[in-house]
């Protein structure tokens, strides 16, 4: 018996023939009524005394064999729209059209059983790879999706339906993977929602009034990565990582309660910065995730909604809200269960039940996470940005560790940009003026240890090294 047309096991027919006949009559009458209402049948006066369709009773389904002379447009009967309408008027029965040697509709005797989606706790050991986040349980099992494929995400739904719990699952999964840098803002006083992640490696919790500061930091990282990609001659983040020995980490920016941005004094500037990250961030490995109770024109601008690649909706009260979040109806039909959601993926609307997630405390988040690893197997420190690591490594291999304006301009930087970058590195302590190299700016020992961890020599390959006195290559002590 075919699964699509199978009867529920709890319903045992007491008389096969009588039951099938009764169901066949019901299906045929409803189908004829819909055909007549939709105007799909030709005028009876054109063809006399001929049936519109024949009803062929099978064991698990009814096959309607249509008379092609009485159909105005056979393609309309075979369309997905008519199939959906017929399934609706028949109480959710499966309808399968075919057009092989005639027009046929196969209709199941019994409605499809409801999908039983039972929530279960999130198990981070099921994570397919370090960049996958949990969506939930679907009719086909657990669904995890890569943040790379989702790109930028909009999550919306009614209050108390589990939107923020879903974000907690994503944060914990990416933190467990250990290869993604996270910036979190929840819009609540004292960072009430995401405060438990404070102090964890590669996680920055942005203060309630500091969203613009956090966005500026992420925007600066995007600018620095743009320069790195241009110098490497590649177009995007993935091409750079495939070519470079020092990998860039993806950056995920989570902004919960987007509607609260309008209450901030610099809301206009913040929204412009978010729009820029949504529009251009994916090419540089930056993936925004926006969440709100109801994305209106003031909460998420039209350009943001247009460019957000992935849409997820939790239960909403009306089809209008579903249209705003998903750009299609469907979310208003979700069961009003916390964590029930719909996601548009591969042009399909998928229903899922989100995993249950424990809220973190500052002591719990790191218990089950994988150790920080670069793709080459070496520990990756979280205090030095990836673009700095890449440029410092290049400086070491190409210029003996001397971070000079001449070298920066030789590899394509403008003179003003080179001077500004050199000043930034000096302020951060990544370079110092080495008296044994004619006071030239050199990569600091602490940055070298961070970068190389023993894979490079401890001293730069300087041409006149033999004439210099022995001693550690350290910045001069301050008096």
C-alpha cells in the first residue's frame, strides 16, 4: 500500500467494499462540484450523454479518468493550484495528477495523517560541521543548515513563541564548533538575554546602548577583509580561504529585537550599517541574523527584507504577518506551539519543531564545545583579528617581519592607508620600533608567538644580523 494513500492504522475497515464505495462517491461528488465551480468543464450540449470522468476504485485510492472532450483546459486540472484546492475540499486527502495516455487524478481514500513533531533537547554532538546551526525536527528527521548557505537570516514570530530560544541554539552550536566569531545584541537592559555568553572565546556581547559601536567594529573588519581579498586577487571569503594558509573565520552578527533599534538615539545610522552588512557582508564572511516579533517597515527596512536570503517564521496571528516574514502565507497555519516554525528552503515551505535549549550561565557555555582550531590544526587565538594574522604572516615571510610603509605600498596599499594602518598596529602593540633594525617597525614578539606557535623562527631574517649584539628581539623597556 502506498504511503501517500495509506489509511491510519487505528481505523480498521469493517467492510472494504462498502467503505470504498461510500468514500468513492464522496470524492467524486466533491471533485465534480469543484470542476463545475472553477469552470473547467465544457458545455454539456457539445457532447451528449458522455460522463465527465470515470471513477476506478483501487484498494487504497480512487482513480478519476477524465473524458478529454469535456475538459476546457486539461492543464488547469493538472496544475498545482487545482490539486491544492481539491485536496483542501477533500479534507487533506492526497491528490496526485498524471498526464500519461490521458488525464488522471489519483485521490487517497483517507486524509493524510497529521505530522507528529515532538520537541527534543538539542544535542550538539549531532552537529554535521562547525558551521551548521539547528533548525529543528521535521517530518524527515533533524534539520541542520550551514550558516554559509543561509547567508543572511530573518527570524520573526509572535511573542513567547520561542524565537530567542532558537537563537540560543544557533549561538551554542556555532560556539561548540569553535571556528566562528560571534557578535550578540539582544536589545534588553543589561544584555539580559545573551549575558551568559560574556567572556566566552570568540563571543562579543554588545551592550544595550553600544550597538553602533559593535556594528562599527564589524564594519571595520569587513573593510579590512576587503583589502585582504583585493591584495590576494580573489573575489570572496571562500576563495581567500581556499588560497591562503591563514584562514579567515566567519563572523555571525545576531541582532535580536530589531524593533528596539528605533528607540536608540542613533537608530538611523544603525539601520544604515545593518543594511550595508546585509548587502555586502556575505562576500567577506559576515552573516547577519535579525530577529523580531513582527518585521514592519520601521523594524526592518525594505532593502533589508529584499536582501535577506533565508526566512524563518514562528506562529503568527494572520496571513499578513506571514507575508511580511516569509513573503508567502503559511506561518499563520502553524500550531500555536512554542518552537513550531516554518522555513522557506529550496523554494519549499518546511515545517519544523525547534529543539529545546537550556539557557546559558557564564559557567555552562564552554563545557561541551570543541577546542579552538584553525583548519591547519593549530590553536587559533581569539584576541587578534584574522586579517591582522594574515597580513602579519605575509609581512614575516615577504619582508622579514618589518612592517614598513614602503612594504605596504609595494603590496598595493595607498600611502595614507599604509600610514594609518601602521599607526593602528602600533596602538594595539602588534608592532614596535626595533632599535636593532634602525628603528624600523617590526612585528612584535607577542604577535609572532600568536601567529606562529613555533612554526616560524624566533628572529626576523635581517641582512646585517651578524654584526648586531646578541639579545632578545623585544621592545625596549619603558623607564
